[in-house]
């Protein structure tokens, strides 16, 4: 099963979601492939995101935002956008289910706001994997 976490810059929300999914796949590690990217990738993961994730023991310093392509999304069972509608990537090409989490972009936000976004993403990733385990 392929799950894509997508946003515009792939430098904040989708990076956090990917990291939480990789860390806590809830027993689905061998059956789930995580794909991530953005439609207009930034040069680096946002520093406030790196700092917030470091607080929970996840190091994003070496992650590099990347572009997501139609081909990468084609075989995804789930495409999770972060509230940006992944401008430039048409949902009609996705073979699976699309979910938009409607999350605030952490870029340029204060530490407490970024922590709240991080914690919301962690909870949503956990709920997604719990749902997939029940299927």
C-alpha cells in the first residue's frame, strides 16, 4: 500500500507527516510505502519545523524537499494533502482516496503554533494507521 503526504513546498507539514508515519507505522511497516513531495518544493525543510520535530526526537536536518509527480501518485491508495490542495497536481490522476487535512502552514509561525500543528499531524497520522490496521 502506498500513502503520499503532499503539500506545496514539502518543507513543513508533509515532512512532519512522513516522519511520524515512518516512526510509528503501527505494525504496518512491511506493507506500507510512504511517498512525499510538493508541487513547488522549497530549498530546505523550514527551520521552525526542524526545531519542533527535534523536540520529539525526530531529526529532519538532512531531509530535502522534493517534487511530487503524477506518476508517483498514480498508484497511491491514499493521497493526503495538508490543506493546500496540492496546487498543480490534479486529483483526477489519483487512483486512490484523497484526504485533505486542512492544516495551517507552519512556515514563519511561532514555536507554540508549530508545536500545535506538529501534535495535530502526529495524531492524524496515528489515526490513519489505526484505521488502516482495522481494514
